[in-house]
């Protein structure tokens, strides 16, 4: 047996992947009456950790306290937290089945690993802040709100693309 | 042989807590803990209600699961009388007996050992009733020997309908409630 | 079908977490399949090399959008119960721009970073760490920008509401726009990415056959077109009513409450029912049965009472009561009753009961006393029923604007976490 | 947590002591301080003071430490068994929040800033100010609120000083209406302990009395015995009380409509001729007029008012008649509810009269007392001014001083100013309605003295607080109330007071001496006083000290056994139709007026007792706190669900005057009507010095801002407040 | 559950009310470690018998496993000790033997575990950790002593298997005999915990194999984290003989565990109302989310899928199944201990 045989399989056609994603989103609407999300789960996790470390600080903060619930059960017992847990598992499963599981760093040919990781960290930070200001990220706002014809979501969506295209030129060395 | 038991008349009991406080003073039960307690069970909807008030404590079961699960023999059946007792300096505080008791009658004494009702064995051995029985202003509680057909408890059980708590748990409790 | 299932109480919170997990698996699976576990693939979008992001996102959006439209238009789903993130326009624009910049720098968005981390991408893991750091920082500065974050609030608002256009039309517009964008993307990919279009997987390139992808696009377009003319999904309530069951209940009179029985319940202070007065407010204020709450027909929303509460409807107009009865039954209320004879029945049998011919005073005494209690007066058997027409002097003083249920603290909405991601 | 750490500390301490065992003993010898505690147990008979029932008890001391207290088998009241409060009474000795020394106020009233002073300073201060008031306004301008047996010597000092304005809230705020109603009918009240022959009753009607939850020891014992014997119990209560759970008939009567129910019962009994005709003919007066008056009040009439089905009213009326005369319609005790309470109590009396139960076995027996001559004292000075509490005799049937009347006079200065108060053993802020009014009255005072064992709310407003030793630490006046069996009981000290607390007799006597009234206390100490009184009555003090109780000779207590059938009404008959009421302008036969209804969304506030606490005075008793450490508000389960509340939630109660209570636990229960809520009295303490009770539960007293005054006798009906529930976040 | 029933208890004893909570994290951790050690013993015992004593080869199962077992057992006993509230009297356990008490049985079994594990580890210690053998040559002598006696080897193997089975079943019986808690009231808890222990042990060994293999692309961070262990065991290519056996065994154990868990729940659901209510705690009650997601999905089903793929050579052997199975095993103990304490015979409110 030769493990090298397993080369990663190609990605799905975007339309079919999108269709599948759309059906998942629709299922969420039909079953739960709510859409998908991601950043909320991280916020809850952060709020929980802050609450563990400095309970008084978290309870007094208008930001964290919103994510701590009424105190009757753990704030981690939350829909989005479980959903994001599923995202990890689903992504992992898909990766395993397509032989794409690999410890590696995604970067353009001209980038270096430390630089890429630093950029990833900064980009993540910006994302976290942006997502909180906008009350959602690409999944919670663009995807979910987009399907619901939500005003804010469409405005948000165009701004994501707008913002990204506006600065894309300056970061081209990272990717191409 | 003798088999000590308690018979409690729920028709007379008013749930006044005298048994609870008498136990606390007699046995020096620490603050925040109780060896006996009052349970009120209400069925129905207003105004068609039934309520049973019970003074509850360790049932001193004939088949005590707390004794059989004790790894050190600290929990034991004291004879004569079949009273379930705990030897404090044999108890390691594993809490298995707390988990084994379907009545939740036991607790961990602040000093570390498992504790519960002793049927006031120190009084009974001197020919007195347990403290809770001796103070009850409604005379709803009776203590005596089940093996003696002439005893008050035997006679009461023969003459009146009664039930014990959770007979389905198979512990053969020795506290009976007259209805 | 009563969707969204969760909002109709089909299952509890615990089960919802399991569902969340399963939905999450699906979400993660398709994200990974689309290649969104790879930052390079995602970032290529912004260099017009590979526009999968746009294609995947818009396909997902229009799929869910049309599906949602169809379900709600068929009355299988109550669109008003689907949670909508409120719009705060400026913060969302600013947040969107920040997110866009973060996207290019970091290469992921929060959802895709999970997938990338799960498939071993170390940059994805670092990205998540960065996001956590960002959130921590944001948590500390949030109190200072809270005013900004809450500015330009527009509430829960959709594009159809904003532009005052039919919902279906906007669905169609979105589908058309998406299809146009797909065509543009394919062109751009060819132009900038130098990709040769995959004959099976593209819309404009390749052969002229009706490939499955094209069939998908076509069906979405057709549904969109129909939607443009098919009306508003919000008002498309259709409910199946078990006619035989209803017939049986109506036939047995099991849907009626006799006035005398209601009077007894009020006297005995039974509180296991809600008495709903359907008449216009001014009639209600003029006089009403004690304990009655005023809910004109239009205000009988599904949440005006708990679904398992016993509801008794009264009105001047039996048709009005019947309408309300149907409406509430259709909304899933479990036990709805109509006051037999309506307000007139109340007057005839409770306020101004007529002593039956030959009945003794003693036998009639109870009814007479009840009548007096409610401010009416018992009638001797020979008197004309004309006096019945006079409205009863209300025993219960006219309440000022009693439409709202008693102001209880519990009506304050529980503190709710913002949904969304 | 506190307990745990304290316990650990003690454990460590004990370990150290054991290690230094021999050293410890020798230290005692060296220092010569504190003899080692006596080993072994000893018992001391005394009588309880946890409530007004004053049961005979035997306290046990083990190794010098108070261990337990049990009933005295010789005592006819306790019959050898105390109630939970009595059994937990030793906790009062260990109460960590007790007053320890006299306290003199050093800032504004109510700010709770104090300076500890000596008894000499304290009593000189009081005596000086009392003399000033006497000189300026006359002695009548000094008033007192005194509750219970321990107040005897204070009354003596104040009578000697020259005032008769001495009231107890137990009249106008509690049992007054009942006793007035019975006196108007039978010429005598029901007394305390009540003359109810519950034990022998075959049918017991409780209308607003929750025996079992109010732990009047003998009554509960007799009630349980009656239940055990299968007596038929009829309970009318808005709440499914403990007694209701023993009842054959439970009538969920609408609050405030009890009189309608009573009238309907009488209507049935008279209409169906079910009453004791022979008895009524023999002892009654005005029965025909009475029968005519109640004729319209049929069960059907009562139905919409009370919500009780007419058939049920008839059935219960017949049930009562079936067992007469052994049918007892219990007079209750706390009876100041709706402002028409004397008339309602009169209706209860009349119903008893129809049953022929007064003076009969199983009804209301004729109690017997014991004669003990008083200790001879000089005659008290005669006052020229009328009593301050009832000017112009506006409440013509008040036969005791009206506490709220004294408060009114203090506020208005009419008919003459009141400038000094002495409050003994009653927490006025918890017993009088409308706390704000009491506090305003206090502002008009020149001298305000409170004598208490714990720093109660009223003590916080005092100028000077005197700490009294508790009942286990003192002698007291002899206890001898007319009862089934006559008796004399002695209270004697079991242990020493832990700090500088003094017995009431010492305080009153020393104060009298400071006032120059030493002649009224011609004895050295109370032992001399008690011995002299007992000797005069022909009994031995030593016997009483040994046994605690001296039973008297049994005398007949029923008419059939030869008890005298004396009715001390103007007509010397049972007055079915009351000419004296008619003359004074009141209904000669009770009439019903419907109560005010709660506004939408609010609930009538009802209050009552729990078996584990007495009034507001036991909440710092560690033993009793361990049984119940806060009260809860009972809310009908359906209402609670509508309000989004469940058992264990906390709410605040807000009354119609905007008064908001402390936070209180919800008990969502089927056991109460939907139109009212219920809390037990005595909680929600606001005195910071009551550390272990501060802020626990809600206080009904705080919410009783409104009250309705009974026109017959000045009682204050307090069940007329409505509250809404606010969720506590 | 009759909504029209109100049950009010005045008792408020700590650890007992409002629901029993006598056992916190210590007991589930102890039960997990006990099960894991039991699994390690059984696997070690079987492997010891299975390979011929003369065939000297380094063995994760026979040496690293028992050594880890010794550590885990000591850790478990320490955690158990932490749970005792009357700690100074712990020696009382060994002054008596209470035949009806599983805990007494367990405390004596634990004493047997040490020598059995140690003997097993000794047999192949020199090959497994040559560095150690170099420093303490006496180890080689002991190893030779054991391996030269076939009967002794078999005896050690059988002893390990038997004591392991006893230990594994005991961890379940410990709860199973506490009839007062309906959720625990099942004889299946013994086998369930035994097989759960076996699956975690197999997964652990499999994980160690993966970690210590110097196969292509050793995960850097894992290398960093566990470099000490890998150095001990000397990195070598993935043992292509043992790894699939372990994965396969783990799959069987997981399948049996799943079956037992189903039987356990079916048993409750077809029993009395209190048992049904107890099972509901897991199926749809407050523990449902954790049960379905962490125990069933992530702890059993997902590793089953992954290991099946590994066995089919569809994917590489990774650490993931091991971590998932171990995590699932811990979650199972936690959930059963916590939910069990919450289940009760008074199936009224409160």
C-alpha cells in the first residue's frame, strides 16, 4: 500500500457546491427559522472565557453580557456554538473523503510562511471586529440575510466585495 | 428479635417542623443540614386538591442499599432493632451511600463522614421515643417494634391503610404512612 | 406542515442543538467541497482568477431564496417567523468594508476559516486565533463605540419593504442578477485566469447542450419568473383544516360555551380560560362581560395567547365569532370556544333571564342572583322581552383602553442574543 | 460558607485546646476566672415565650450549655409537647444578633447610630425625660405599647407614674374584633387561650383560621386529635391551607365575603329549622327579629358574592347542624381584615349560638381560672384626662385601648399631645398598618424608649433601646390564664444572660425608683415578690420551682356539668338582635357589604402565619432560621404561568401606593385562588442590626399602607391592599 | 410527569438538594481512567499471549500500554482520593472486605492491577525502551526471566486479561448497583464501560503508534508536544502490522459499545416510567445535545467512519480517531455520572 497514491480530489463545481449550500441554508430556515452563522459562536466562546477569568468584568460589559445569557446554563449551550462545531466536523469529513487533509500553510508562491501567518492573524482580527460591527459575517449576513432580501445584508455584501477589491492590489504578492 | 419502625399518621400531621427542630437540638445537627424534613405532596387543580404532608427521614430499610454498597462497613445494621447506622471513624466519605439511597436521606457531615437519622438510638436504648416522636404536638408519629404484634405500630398498621415511600425501589422501608 | 418547526414548538432546545450540529456538518461539508478550505482559492476571487466565491455564494443565496419563497407561498412556512437581523445601515457598511479588507489580508472569512482549520491549514488556525484576539479587543472598546454600533437603525427591514416592490419581483431580480453575475464571472475567469470553461460545469461556455448546471440555472430562473407574478409570501397562509374533525365538533356543539356556564366560571374565579371580546373597542368600553379582554378580529395574532390556553370568544355577531374561531383553530390554538348566542345570549340567559312558566322563585333564585350580580335583572315569565334590548349597566366599570393584556413584567421580552454569526 | 469557616476555626481551636488540656485546667486555677463548666445534665422547668401561648416547658442544660427544651407534661397547655418554635426556643439564647447593652441614639432617629451606655445612665436619661414630659404636658402624655406577660411591671411603673394610655396591637390589629363581636353576643370574649373545645368537637368550621400553620399549641394538638377521631372539618379559605387538606368540605371563598357565607349558612339553618331550638329559646333574645333580618340572604344570594355553590353552602350548613351542639365555628384569632370585622365575628358568634355550642361540650366551654392575690401596692394616681386613643368614645365598643388611636393622637396632638412612648416587646412597625404613619408619629415625640431582646425595626427609631434578657434567663410574672384546667406556671432562669441584658421586672423596678416611685415596689427582688404572692394564695414557691406548674382543682366547664350559664350582655341573654348596637346606630344583625375588587392585573395581598416563626421576632433565631430562612409569595399556578413565573423565581411586590417590597421567592401553587397572593408575616427585615435576617423575604407590613377602620371598635382591617408582581432580575 | 402535582421538600442538604450532586468531575475521570487501564490490560494480556515469547520485538501494546496504564491508574486513584470527604480514613478500605460493595471489590482489584501491569510491561521493556535497559541492565535479566518461561508469560497474560475484565466491569457495576438512580439501574453498564474502556485503550495505542511513527509528514506540532515520548520510543515507520489490527479492534469495540448503548437505552425505554424518564435525560432532556453530539457522533460514529477509511487504505492513519474516541469515552462517563445523579424515583416536579 502506498499512501502517496492518495492525491487530493478536485473541488466540486461551484454551482453544485453552491446549490448544496443553499439547500442546507433552506433546511435551516425551515427547521429552525433562522439562518447560518459563524462569528457569533466565536464571540460566545470569547465571552465565556472572559467570564471565567473575570466574571465581574464580563457581566458589566455591554458586549460580553449579551452573550452570557441568563446564567441558568452555560453560555456555550448555544445554537451557533453547536452549529460551528458541526462546521468543523463537516469540513473535516469532506477533507478526509477528498484526501485534502494536510497540515500545511496556504499561500501564494511569492509569500513566506511567517508573513502569511502574520497576515492571517491580522486579517482574522479585522474580520472579528468587522463582523461584530456589522452584526454578522459572510455566512450570517451575506448568505443568510441575502436569501431573506434583508436590506442591511445586501448593503453589507456589496461592501465586502467593494472593500476587498479596493485593497486587493496591495496584497497581490501574498496570493499570486 | 425486634424490628424498630415508625408509623406516621398523615391525617394528623400538619407539617409544623417540630420533628425537624427537635432532631436538630437533640442530635446537634449542624446548621444548614437536616436529618429529617417535611414533604408536601399536592395533587389536583384548585380548588379540588388533595395534600399529603409527611415527616420524612431515613427509612431504616430492611434491605438497605446504603449498607450493601459501603466499602468499609461503616454503614451497618445495628441489632437489635435493625437500625441503620454509620460508624463515623470507619467512613471514608466516598458518598456511595448517598447515591445509593433513593430517599436522599443521607448527607455529608461538615466533618466529612456520611450522616443521617439514627432513630435516636441513644434515646431508644434508654427506653425513650426518638426526639421527633416525643415532641410531635399532633401525636402523628409512633415508634415501636414491628415484631411485637402488641406494639402500637403493629396495631396501627393492622388497623389502618398505609403506604411506605418508593416500595418499588425494593428497599423495604420501615417508616409507614397512615392515610 | 408548520414551518419553521422550531418556532412552532415541534422540538425543544436540546434537540435544536443536535440539529444545529447536523446543519453545521452540512454547511462545513459544502464549504469544503467548494474549495473554501483553501485561502488561495478564496483570495483568487479578488484577482478575478477564480470566481468560485461569488458563484457559490450567489447560487446558495438564490437557491435558498427561491426555496423559501415557494415554501411560504404554499403556506407551508411562516416567513414572518424566520429571524431577520435588524439593519443598522452605516455600521453594516463600515463592518462590510472592514470585513472585505480582512478577507483579502487573511484569506478567509469566519466560516471558511473553520473548514480550513479542520482540514489542517495552519494559516486557518492562526486566522481563528487572530479573530479571537480581534473579538477580545473589540469587547474592550465596544462600550466606547456602542453609540456608533447602534446608529442608523432601520429595524428588521427587507428590500421589498424598502423599495415597496412585490417580494416575488425582487426574488426574480436577484435570480436574474445572479445569473448575469455567473456569466460575467465565467467570462472573467477565462479572461484573467486563463481558464478554459468546463463544458459540463459552466453556463455560457462549452457546448450548447442543456447540461445539468444549465438546467439548475434555468429552473431557478423559471421559479424566479413565476415568483415575480405570484404575490407576497407573507400573506400566503394556507392551512389544512381537518374538516371532518371540525364538523364533528361543531355538530356536537363541543365548540360552544353556554352563557350560564361562563357566568359560573367568572363567579368561581376560574382562571383557566381567556375571555376574548371581538367587538369594536367603543362597544367594549361601553360595557363588557367582566374579565373580558378586547381583541378585535384583526389583532388575533398567533402569539396573543398561549396555544394551549382555553379561549372563549364573544361577539355581537355570530359570524365574527365563527371567523375568529376558524382563524384561531387554524393558527394552532388547541381549545377555542364560542360563547353560545354571543353577547345577546349573555343578555338573555345571564343578565335578563326569564323565569320559566310555572317555575318557583326558589328554583329560579340562583339565576336571578347571578343576574343581579352581573348588573342585570331577572324577568318574570309574562313580561315582554323588550327590556332585554337595554344594555346592561355594567357591573364592571368601563375599563380605559383595555386592549392590552394586564401589564405584567413578564411581557418584557427576554434579553435576546443577537442572532447571526 | 461563613458557617463552614467558623466551624473549621472552632475545630482547629478545639484541637489546640485538647493538646494543651492540662495547661488549660491549670490556667483556670491561676487566673481564677470562670469555673470549669459543670459536667452532666440538669433540667429546669419554666414556660415558653416564643409566642403568647406561653406553654410550660422543661429546659435541659448539658455540661453547662443550654441543650434542649421540651414540653412540661404537667402543663395543661403544652401537655408535654412544645411547638416547633418552642422546641427551637433555645436558639434565642444563642441568637448572634441579640441586643447586648443599653443603646443611646447619637444621630437622627432611624439612622441606627448608637452609643452603648450603662443601665444607670440609660434609666436616668429616661426618668429625667419622663419627669420633663410630666411637668410640661402631664403624665397622660406618656403612652406605651406593651405586649405580653412581661409587660406587667412596666404597666405598674407607668400607672404609678400617672398614665393609663397603655395599648397593645393585639387588640385593634389582631383579636379585638373577634372579642367585641362575641362580647356583643354572649357578653364575653373567647379569651386567650381560646375557650374552644376543639378536642371534643365533632364538626369544626374554620373560616379564615389556619390552624396548623398558626401553631397555637393546644389548639393544634386538639385539632389533630379531633381529625384523628374523624371529626367533620369544614374550611372556608381563599387558600388551600393545611387545615383544608384535612377537611371534608373545602370552600374556596372569595376574600372579604366571609360574612355573606356566614349569613347564608344562618339563613339555611334558620330556614330549615336546623338550629338548637331549646337552647335558643332558653338563652336567646330577639331571635324572631334576627330570623326576619337574615331571611333575604339565601345561598343563591351568597353564590355570586362568595363564589361558593349554593348546594355546597346548604350541604355544609346541614353538616354543621348534624353534629350540634358539638359543632364549633372557630372564632379565629387575627380577625382585623376588612373593617367590618366585629360584625363578621358577631356572625360567627351567632352561628355558634344557633348551634347551641357556647357552654357545651365540643363547642366553647366556660374556662376556669385560679385566684392569686396581687402584691399589695399603694393606690395609683387618678387621671383627670380621658384615654387618648378613643376621643369622644367614637368607637363605642372598644373595650381595650386602641393602639392606632394612640398613634393618631401622637400625630395630631388631639385630644391632647402625646410626647413620650415606651414600646415593650412589640415591633410596632410590623404590627400597625401604614409604617409611614407610625414613623411620622415618632417624629412628634420627645422621648421614645424601646425595650426588646433583639434590635427590631421599631428599636431602630428609638431614642434609647434597653436590652431585655430572654425568657430562659429570667424570672417573670406568674402565668395563670382561665383555661379548661386552672393552673399556675412559673418562669425561672435556666442560664445566665450572655451580656448586660436585664429582666423586665428589674428594668421596670429600677426605673420606678429613678422616678421616685419606689413605694410601688416594696420588695427586694422578684423571688420575694413571687414567693409572697404564692404564699398569699396558699401555694409553695418551692413546689412551683421544682415542678414549674401548679395545677388547680378541675371545675365544670360545660353547662350540662353545672357550669354557670351567665351571659354578661345588657339583657343577660344571648343577643341575636342587639339592642345596644341598634342604639349606637349600627346594624343590630350583621349586614354584608361587598369588598373592593382588585384592579385588573393586581392581586389582593393576604398574610398569615407559618408554624416555624412568631411574628417578626424569631427571624434571627439560628435554629428557626434553619427551618425557614425566608418567606415566599404564593401565587396561583395558572396566574404564575401567565406572568412567566415559576417556583423559585424572585419577584417584588408593588402595592397601589407604589410601595415596593423586598425581593421574595415565588411559590407557584394550585393551593391558592387566582385573585390573591399570600405571604407569611414577619419577614423582609430592614433593621441592619438583624444581620442574619436582614433583607430576607418580603414584609406584608411594608405593603399594608391602606387599612379600613372598624366603626364599632377601631380595629384596623388590613386585607385591603392590592399588589402587582414585578420580576426581579 | 403529572403537571398537577406539587412536591415540596423542606430538606436542603448540600450535595443532595435540589438534585443529587455528590460526585463531580473526579468520579467520571476516575471511571474513564479505570476503563482505559482495564482496556490496556486486556489488550496487553492478549498481545503478550499472542506473540511467541521468543519472538522479541518492541511492542507498543505490551510495554508502552502497561506503562501508561500504571501512570493512568495512579492518576485515577489520586483523583478518587480527591473525591473522598473523610480522607484521613481512606486506609479503612483495606481493613475489611465487603462482599456486597463493588467499591470494596474495586479497591482490592486495584491492588492486583499494579503487579499484573508491571509484569506485563517488564516482559518486553528492554526492546521497547533500549535506553532504559542500557542504564538498568537488571531489566534485561527480568525480561529474560519472564520470557524464558512460557507458562509464566501465559499466566501473566491471562492475569492481565482477567483483572482487566474485572476492572472494566467494576467501573460500570459501581454505578449499576446504585439502584436508587434509575439511569444507572442497568446491568449493561458493566459491559458498556468495559467495551468503552477497550475502545479507548485501543484508540490510545493506535494514537501512540501514529505519533511515534516517523511516517511521511509527521505533524510538526504533535512532534513538538510529544517529542519526549517519541524520543523514548524511537521514531520508526508506522507499524503496518499492528496499526490496522488496533484500528480494526477499535472498530469492533466501538460497534459493540454502540450496540450496548442502544440496548442500555432500549432497556430503560421499555422499563418503568422512572427509567423512561431517566433515559429521556439523555435522549431529549438536558443532556441530549452532549449525548448525541459528543458521545454518539464524535465519540463513536465519526471515529468508526475514519478508522474504516483507514482500514480500507482510503486515508492515512491519523491521530484524529484516537482523540475522538478518548474524548467520547470521557464524555460518556461524565454524562452518565451527571445525568444519573439527576435521575430519581420521584418522578414528580422537583
